[in-house]
């Protein structure tokens, strides 16, 4: 009877361990599919804030009136990656084309 009980407990424990390993490997696979690298592959190069087109600067002023433009980057497609900071110290990154239209990246 003890052997039967022990065998049942080991079987249930084995299922729990296999389920946990599958969850860990599944999360690992999902983590590897995050496309944070896609921005890096766009080859953004840092430029001076003064080099940002007027249309883009106007869009920042209009949509983020209390933000400061800290850094600017551009790529071959003339898209701009803009690092903004607010008065409270929080930072964010937005993307725009050369006409000042916002882009989801």
C-alpha cells in the first residue's frame, strides 16, 4: 500500500516538474521573439538636435508642449527617433517621419 501511494505521489510530482519546465522553456522562446532588436536594425545614427527638421520640431512642440528634446537619431529612410524628457525627469522615445507624422515602431 505504501508503495502504491509513493508511486502515485512520484507520478504527480513528475507531471508537475514537466509542466514547470515547459512553462520556463515557453517563456524563453517568447522572450527570444521580442523584436526590440528591430529598432537597432534600422541603423539609426545620432544627430544634433538642431539638425531635426522644423516639421518634426513643430510636431514635438504641439504634441508634447512640456517636453525637452534631449537626443535625436535618424536613418536612411529619413525617420527620426526622438528622446524626450518631461519636467519630472521621465523620459520617452517617439518616432516621426520628416514631415512630422508619428510612426509606430
